[in-house]
């Protein structure tokens, strides 16, 4: 259902051929995250909005609006505890775990945002299994001050921007393999065409001939000479009853020939 509901952003936005969406960290924060947090439209509306932490990472590419190897999302963040400042990292059948130090995102000489790298683990901590799914999370630098004003609620941030990708590009390989398997499973002939099983095909290229046909210099096949008709060919068109009647006549003729000829007594 998610794949069917996915919007073809490139077709709807009439993007030029060869368009690629590869913004820098600064561009993501300054032109997309800031615009979304302020309620302004983004330069290009190709970043999906959803609660990323309700899904496993391998489910998210089908829900993205654009991208082949990288997928972008706006998502809210909730607190792990009502009165704490730590975000909840549980997601789908696993959890996201931070790795490395936070990096500032500069714009016009000041820190505009913070970038954090996270790795997805399948299962429950602390025995989760590390996967190849990586996420870069961008939040505004003043989001901590805003979060204090929302103390007592589970909502930590209304919006953060996330860049998702697979370290070994396994998702794209899996989709390519699915497409190849579907192509192999699809019949190669048209629906109305009937095919004869190979087991029913005679391997003899000339089943009716003792030898391949001969050709003249012009490439025209030479016809075999006609056989001369024999005297007994007239028998081929007779039925069984006719043959039986003919046999009885022949038997009578034979008996007539074998019978002794009657002679007249001598006349004295």
C-alpha cells in the first residue's frame, strides 16, 4: 500500500532530466529544516513527513517521495521520559543508537543546526544486532531552549530532518534482484500465443525426407522426379468389398481353366 501511495515527485514537479537531490548539511538546515520549523514551504517539496520512529528503516524507502540511495524525512521527536531531555530512540523492531560526536552545522558564520549520526540495531538493548542502516539527524541549534518550554509533554521536537541510507546499498540491490526475478518469472511470449513443449518437437529438421533437399545455383529447391505409374496402381483405389469380389471371380476363372474339356464321342 505504501508503494502504491508513493508520489512520483519528479513527474509532479516537472524536474529536469538528470536531476539529483544531494544537498549539503548547510543547505538542509538553512533551506529545508528552518523553513519547515517556521511553517514556510520548502524550495522543493520532495521531503516526506512521517513519524520515522514507528517504522523499521527498510520500510522507509517505499514511503519516501524521492531518492534511490538516500531518503529524506521530516519527523517529530518524543522524549524518553516526560520530564527528561533525552529523545526516545526505539523504532519498529529495534532502536537507533548514536555514534560519534555531534557536529555543528554552520550558516552565515553561526551555528544554525546540529548533526547527529545514528546506527540501527535490530532487537532490544543491550543485545541488539547492528545493521547497515545509517541515519543523519539534523535539528536546530536552539531546539533545546524550545524543548524546555514544552516540559511535561512527551513531544521533544516538532520537526527534525533525517537522511537515511544503507551503508552497503543492500536495499537497492534487493530491489534490483526483485525486478530481475520478476522478469525471469514473466512469460516471454504474448498472452495469446501458444507454445509447443520442447518434448513434443521432432529434432529431425526434415522428418518427411530421407535426406535434406537439394538446391540449384539460383537457390531454388529441386523437386524429386515423379515416379512412373505401375500397372497395378489401379488396385490402390479399390475397397475391401471390391477386392473380395474380384477374388471370387478370379477363383471361378481358375476353376474353369482347370476343368477338363468335354470331348464328343467319335462318330462311326
